[in-house]
C-alpha cells in the first residue's frame, strides 16, 4: 500500500480530470462578478481550476463551467469570461510576475522564472500568445 500524497488535488472544470493543484491554473470571482486569474493560488474565495491548455479553457468557457464553479450555492453574479480575455490575462500576469522575479533576481528566482516561462510557452504552442 502506497502512502497518500500530501499534495492537494483539484479537478479541471474543462476536461474534468483530477490533477495536482500546482499543475492547474486557478481562477476566482471578484466581488463584481468578473473571473480573474490567480497566479499564486493564494487569493481568498471560491475558485475554478483549469489545465494550462487552450482546449481546456475553451471547453470550460463553452460549458459555462466558470459560472457553475464560481457562483456557489448563493448563485452570486459571475460574468462568463471570453477565451481571448482569459488568455490575455494569464499572459499579462505571467509577464508581470516574471519581470518582478528578474528585478529581484537571485538564484532562487531562476526556478520560478523558468516555470512561468514553461507555462507561457505551453499557451504559446496553442497559437494564441505572441
């Protein structure tokens, strides 16, 4: 019998596969109902998790999965996002975080910077990010 992993597992609202939280993108709902990307997985509130692929993002938008996941039992207002806006938000957040890490450069930030670069590259491979 193998010991259970202590790493949190979440379900992608696009493909509905269970994966480690670190491998997924986290989105949350702001009080005004706008769905925003949470790069650091730390903001408070309900969240929806999605694989870092355009296909899962597209499926989640098409199925209105963000609306279902983020509205909760209170049926709070959730503005259904557009796929282009989500990808732009993700890329802007990654670029901003990468620039911050480079400004405060040290050996420890190199691993974080490369992880962000890998995420950006996977979105770029989908043909949406310049």
